[in-house]
C-alpha cells in the first residue's frame, strides 16, 4: 500500500471499526474485565462511533454496577478508562465526579500516578491519564514527567512508548515545545527508533520486532506536535500498519483488541494529518 492513496487508508480503517465494535459486544457477554472493554469503547467513540446504541447502553450499566463504594473501579488504569467512556454521557456526571475524586486520592505527593497508592509513579499511566483527562494536569505532574523521563534517558534501553506517553501528556497539558526542551529531544529519539520495516517496537531492533501497540502509541505521540513532524516517518508507520492488518480487520497482538484499538486510533489521526499535506 502507498500512503499517497488515502482511499486505501480509509478502507483499512473501515475494515477495523466493525470488528472492534463486535469485540466490545462479545467481551460484555463474556464478562471480560471492564478495563479491556472500556478501553476499546473509548477509542471507538474518539474515532466517531455513535454513542446511541444498545451495546454502549449495556456497558454503561456494567460500569455503574461495578463502581466501588469509594468511587473508583478495580485500579487506577481501569478507572481511567471507565471515566473516559462514561465522560461522553451527560447524565453520568455524578458517577464520573466520584470517579475523578477517587483518582485524585490516588495521586502521589510528587504529582504522579501508579496503579494504586502503594505502586510507584509510572510514566505510561500518568501520561495516559493526562492524555485522556487533561483537566487533571498540573505543573507538579508535568514537572515530574519531565524529570522522570529525563532520568530514564540515562539508561538503556529507552522504551519508545514511555517517550510517546510523555509527548501525549505534554500536549494535553498545553506545554509548548519551547517550554520543555525535552519535547524536541524526545521527538527526535522516537523518530530515530523506527524499525527498518516502518513499524515500532519497545525499542529499535527489539527481539519481537515491530508490533501494533507500540506503533500506534508512538504514532500518536509523534502526531501530537505537528510542527515537529517528519512526514516520511508517519508514512512509513502507517504503511506498516496497513500491511500488517489481519484479514478480519484487527492486528496481531497479545491483547488483540488493545493493540488494534490503538492502531486504529493512530491510523485515523494520521489520516487527518496526511489529508492536510
């Protein structure tokens, strides 16, 4: 596939959406953990799937039934995704408010989040939270993210997805490239971590090679600062995703729905960018 043919890219996207939507329905029936269901549902909604359907209605009920008395769900990660899903529905504001209150209680004194108060602060989780819920950003949190990722840069290997979540969090927090020099450095680092086949893994030439989750996350991170974009990097990554899509519209990954949902989201955001070029 050539990225110059946006019609082909549209076809790749349209092949994926119904399969992921069906996955949500199957997961609800099988009572799969809520985090996995709301993750896919949230990313589908972000990419234009209509809110008004019976499947999302079932999922809303499940979310309300499984909310704990303290306002959260199983852990921070699940609570982030459930709130991302419920936040789209105006009449769920009380439940959502209780959930955000619980998340605030899990915040460490340094501004970071782990999966619980007993867990250490984690870049991917803190970055994801700010990406999906920018209202929870603070200078304390962005400073922690910058310092923590700068510390990570002194070790090898540097994980690509941590760099991508750092960029996504900075963008959601409306941090400009000139305010944090590490933003430009991270962008250059990620662009240079692209594998020869166009995809991304946890780091360049990782034994597992390129995979859809890392490729999707890194693409979104790269797209977050358009002024820094190297078009050829985006094109090669999109081509890799298009070429590695399975016949059913998903992508091969351990949690197939997770890798596929992020890959789809990245493809749609890439499509928006490339159409403007």
